[in-house]
C-alpha cells in the first residue's frame, strides 16, 4: 500500500494533467468547424465530440 503522501502527490499530478487535457479539448472544440450527428436528445460533433443538448 502506498503512503498517503505518495497518493496525494499522484492525485495532484493527475489533476493537473486532467486540467491540461480539458483545456486542450476546449481549445480544440472552440476552433473546430463542427460536423454534427443528431440523435433524439443530443447532437454531437463527429470531429471534436462536442455534445449539445437538443432540449431547451
Ligand atoms: Zn466540432
């Protein structure tokens, strides 16, 4: 079993890299020329996976 300090360090690192990935995805989605596929409840961009609800 890993010590608490080690686990906390891992969690911190993972959170930072998760935030980085989310930022990258947001930038990608902001710059995408969307190509949506519609389902009954949502539409999703085939290229960047941006999901939009069709419920207003
Ligand atoms: Zn897109």
